[in-house]
C-alpha cells in the first residue's frame, strides 16, 4: 500500500474518531444535564415563577433570562412564535438569571410592575428599549424609570415596591436554582427538564417539536 494511501486512511480514521468522540461527549453532557434537571424538577417551576400558556400543557419551556441580555431580547419573539404555533400544548415559564451588572435592579422593576398586572407590557418595553438602558454588558436601571409611563404603571408605587425584600429574595432564589440546573449563560432553556444539546434557535425548535410528538 502506498504511503500516501496509508496517510489518507489514517487521517480519515482520526477524523471519524474525533467526530465520534465529539458526538459521545455532547450526548453525555446532555444526558448529565437532563439527569440534573430531573433531580431538581421541583426547582423548575416554583410558585413565584411567571407563566404563559395553559397549566394543562404537556410541554413546558423553562427560560432563564436576563432583561439586559441582547440574545434574550432576540429570542423573546422566537419563543412567542413557538407558543403561538401550538398554544394549547406549550407552556412558558420565565425565570431570572441577571448575570449582567445592574440587571437585578431591572428585574425588580419588572417584578414590581407585575404587582400592577403590567408584567408583559413592561417586559416588551424593556426588550424594545434595551439599547437605551443597557450597553456593554451593563444595565442602567435609572434610564428605565422615565420609560415606564408608557405602560401605564403607577411609578411611585412601583418605586416603593422595588424596595420590598421579597423581590430580592425572589431573584436570589432564581439564581440559586439556575446554578443548580447548570445555567451559566442567558438565555438558558429547559424543555420538560431537558437542556439543549447545543445552543441555537433550530435546536430549541427541534427539542420542543420532539417533546410535542412524544407527549401528544
């Protein structure tokens, strides 16, 4: 056998070995993360979490997000499109992972708006105006306040509510749960407790579809 042929076969074998190893590692990581999520299933949907969609839905998307995260803002519409395509079979659960500097204060504004039944309007406002109050991985909550009149909240009441220690406790609990579930970046998705094998919109769509097919 010619030397060139031997070298070529060796190179192909190495590529196959590398691809197989990468595939095995990716699936091992996914299985490990899935087992972790199942073990910590009570932490996925706590009583304080905001939800959208019917409680009877058999497919639950848990999203850990940071309002200052640009990728979270981009995925916001895509996640709602996923739900709109199958509104009776998918439920969305939002959790907080305010990893950006200053984001915790913005989360408190969002939760205080929830007390006035203005959660979703405020979330839409935050994502739509994100480039105004957040930049270079840093949130400036003081720039959010002048915008809030657009969603019809009582701003003075909202300011008082952001000082409630219960909101700080809520954020701390979500961060603890995120750490338990292995969420280190935002947005972090779990579909029926299963993480994405790799991050991306097609991967999220595929996982949601596979769970719908498996449960309906």
